[in-house]
C-alpha cells in the first residue's frame, strides 16, 4: 500500500428526504454533493479541501500521481496539488453540470462557494422557498453552499453581479438549449399592480 491511493466516493448524492424528495437528478445539495475521501502517499493527512471539485477529475488525478500524461482529448484535470499541498495549482475555476431542464455551476468567489442554478421551467423538486418560474419561462437561484446546505435562501436578487458572472459559465457543450440566454430573460423588477380593487 505504500504506492497506492485509496479513494472513497460516489457517482451521485441522494436527497434522503430533503425537500420531501428521494433519489438524485436534482440540482440541490443532497443530490449534487458526494463524499470524496483520499488517502495515500503524498496526500496531506487530515487535510480538508473546502472548495468545489468534480469527481470527473479523479481520472486526471490518478494519471498525475502515476506520472502519466493524459491524452489530448481528455478534459479531466488533476487534483493532485489540492491533495498534496492543499492549494489549487492549478485546478478548475468552477465546476458545472446539468440534466434535463436544469444547469448548475459552482464557483468560489471572494471566499464564498456559490451555486447558481438555472432551470427551463420549474426546477425539479425545488425548495419551498424557491422563487416562482419567471414570466419568460425560466427559474434561477443563487445559493451560498457553505452557509445554506439545504438551498433555502435564494440570493439571486441580492447579488445580480455574481449571478451574471456565473450565468456565463453554465455548461453548453454537450447539452441542448442555451440556458445562459434563457435565464438572462428573467426580470427581478417588481411587477406593477394593475386592475386592483381594494374593498374596505
């Protein structure tokens, strides 16, 4: 075992009752978070990486530890520097994914790990506090992942600059639909009241 990495992980999370849901295929933390424990030669003992990473990069990490170059067509990158030094030198600036009617991007900005979720129509199994679908047919949420592990506090109206920056990072390649343009149609302006009668 002196030259062996041992990794405990999973291919997906599990809602386990969060928001009264079970299963996976949701953009909420219970579904998108997975365990990732790595031990072995050169890995920091007791180290914790508290930033977004993707399990798709395990292949690149294994190759790096083995001293093998990845093939040109591979998109995986190595997490070796995170595991051995605790610093990302280099690593992805963000992690993104999507399925069916949602796309999600997670990025650390100013020491805060933000998750931006954009859905065409109603997001699958949204939290009870989620905003409604906009008049343009899109729905979005911005979550502070560490402070809000159950996705209950949407920050999208409070942090439009961060929303705009993360929206541009939504995955496009290999997915159908332009979610970046779609969620850009959401207006956070308050609706004007029309034809309203008040009876006293």
